[in-house]
C-alpha cells in the first residue's frame, strides 16, 4: 500500500499474541509457533520502518510469561539468543537502533542480558528509527522502577520534587520514547496484559483476530487504514470534523 499521503503514526506498539494458537490450528508445536512468530516479526518490522514509522515497540516476553512451563520459557530464551544476532545485522543495514525494555535481572538468564547489552551498544548510533523490544517487561515494573530512580535522585539532592512533571517522568522509564499512537494486539484478545501502561494513555487501539505469525504487511495496512479514520481529540474538540 502507498503510505505517502497518509498521516502515519510515529510510534506503533504491537502485542505479539497468538503464536501458540496459530501452531495448534496447524497441528504444530507451540515452539514452532514461536519460530513462525519471530520470522514474521523480522519481515513485518522491516516493512513498518520502510513505510516511515519511526518507533516500533513489540511485546515479546512479559514478566508474567515466566509462569509458563520451563520447557517453553527455555525455548523462547534460546530463540532470542539464536535469532537476535542476524536480526541485529538486518537492523544495522536499515539504520535502525535496537533498544530493550524490561528488568535486566533474574529470572532473565544472564546470557540474554549480555546479548541485550551488546546489541544496544552495537546499534546505538543508528538514526533512521528505533525498535523497542520488551522482554521480561511489565508496565507495573516499569513505573515502579522509574519511581525508584526518581526517589534516589531526590535523596541524593540531584533532583527536587517540584522538578518532577509529566514530561520528564518519561525520561525515567526503561526508554525515553514518544507516546504510543497506535496499539495493535493480534489474536483477538481485548486486553493490555500489563503493556506500556504509561505510554498508552492516548493510544488508538486495534484488535485484529489474526494470530501474530499470520499478521503480515497486508494486515498491517488494514490497521493503518483504520488508524487514519480515527478522530484523535486528546480531550479537545476537532471543530473541522464536527458535523453538528
Ligand atoms: C505470544 O504468543 C508470544 C508470547 C507470549 C511469548 P502466545 O504464546 O501467547 O500464544 P497463545 O496466546 O498461546 O496462542
Ligand atoms: C501478552 O501475551 C504478552 C506477550 C505477548 C509477550 P500473553 O499471551 O502472555 O497474555 P495473556 O496471558 O493472554 O493476557
Ligand atoms: Mg497469548
């Protein structure tokens, strides 16, 4: 689809959901579903940046996902380690910076933490766009973490309480990114599941039934078309669009 005359969102966030059900429908294992999901993320994220979107956040593994079987958690952690290196090369070619959001401590394995830090360091000068990969991420954990950082600065007399405001609070989150314009959750679930609670405050939301491995560029185009039809008022009134 041609995006040139469209008002594209700056920041798109996607909850990558439905890998397991996608696999189950095809008589495959959940692991194969996660592999297919990762392949799709590789293709879809390139498409999204080619269309001029500047920031893409993806929910790959939540703090709550550690409740899953050891087998599934281990498989996903190994998948990250196995696939991220080639993904880094791909994003470097496109000039995309890779950042990660989430707690960098147990139960996240040290080998994943090391890789995350290596990838961030290696892509930090890229300027064309940002992919924010959320692993061991929770919206509550992010807000609590930010609060602790702020308290520490206040106690050290490096920040006064009066200086804290809605603009600079963002700076203490895992990454200082613009607010989310469009949230997509695949697989038909209509909930947030602890994702980017602070950044989603005025996001437009889109909940397609498609499972993530099948959510391709055509499906993304549909999300954008829907987004362009939304009247984003931010609490005000768009007098030009008013029909009465
Ligand atoms: C999303 O797919 C990927 C992760 C949460 C890691 P799911 O694994 O949640 O797939 P379903 O929801 O069981 O189909
Ligand atoms: C949300 O999906 C987390 C990720 C996609 C990483 P889940 O499949 O874990 O969410 P719930 O359990 O259905 O809310
Ligand atoms: Mg799920």
